[in-house]
C-alpha cells in the first residue's frame, strides 16, 4: 500500500495510491497519515478499503511529505562504508546520530532552497524509515515490527555550515526545504527486504549516486533497535538511514548545487523525486 499527502503547504490531505495509478482522497476516512493510522491496526483498516470508490485527486496536485506529525527527524551519518571513505572519515564503531529540524521537511518535488551565505549545498539520496508504533528498548529481532513503512528522502546538506563552522552537524542539515520526503510511504508488507533496494540520484541528468541499501554498515533493524535504547521512537518519527557515495563533497574537485540545477532521485519500489534548485 502506498500512502501520501497532497495539497497546499500546511493544508495537506491524506490519500492513497490506487492500483490503477490514480491518487484517491482519504479525507473522509482518516484525519491524516500519522499517529494511530500508522499502526498495524490502522494500516489494516486502510488496506481493506475499496480505493476505487474514493474521490480521485487531480494529477497535477502538489504532493506533501508522505507522513504527518513527525516529532523527530533522525539521521544516521556515515552509514555506507564507501561514502565514509569519500568523506575522508572512518567507518564509525556505532551508528552516528544527528537530528534534522522538522521545519526542514517538505514535499518530494518542492524546491531545494540554497540558504543565504551558502557555498556548498549538497545532495544525499537516502532510505527513509517511518515509525508506526512506539519503540523503546526493542531488540533487533523485533525492530521492524515497529516500522510502518519506507520512503525516499533527500537529506540536503550545506557542507560549510555542517563541517567548517563550530558545533555539531545540525545547522548544516536543517535549513528550510532540506528534507524532501516521499512521494509516498510504502507500507512494510510491500518491501520484502529493505537491505536490497537500488537507489540513484542525478543532477541535471548526470548520474551522481548509484548505489544500494545492501551496502549499509548498520541495517534498518539494527538502527531502529539502537535508537530505541537512547530515545523512545513514536509514530510518525522519521529515520534517514545514510547515503551511498557520489555526493558533491566527495568529488574531485568538490561540486555543489547552484541556482537553476535540477535534482532527481529514486529508490527501487519507493518512487521518485524531482527538485528545482532556487536561492533564498
């Protein structure tokens, strides 16, 4: 099942993808794609709906982030060995955790906004994990049972803000429109193996990243379990699990986004995003 949200910024409505490829409105069924709707019981109620009788959403409707009510936007750094190498950093002995401000969250095709003073805005295609039920001190064996589903994330980053100025990574990761999420949330039952998904990203039609989640250092189950030892994960929380090699920072010479660029990215079975790059 593919769940999504559509409509103007701040006024998005819940929807689902019908098997005929049309988007069907869920406004009269659920309040939004978040909270209890993301539990196994909540998703089961949606799964038995006859999507064919639901209202059709216009094809040109703006898509919002595919999950609502995100309390935590958690990221895992250096989680692909080859990306760590291109960054000149060692593979960490434990997952590297940092937070991305929820105000960075936007729709999958909303523009990337280069912030004022930026010289090094970069791209990162990542597998997103959406929590469906509360997870606290869960084992790795039980971790995936707390996942509602998966999505595409562009973890946009300003490298100078992130690594060349004092403090932690957060300020280089949290600018407006630095967190495109979607186009849809694919429920857990439709992703046979989250550790075997092809992923790619292009800039102006040129392939920059071409990888697979199978090269993650710490897989989804490990990450969910690990995070739950330090903080309670709640429905709607989003985990961005790291990026494969091919980011601008790792190129020789480094290459970064400029106004007018077009970024496209996708993960196998989870959909595709497209973003125009604009300046703030």
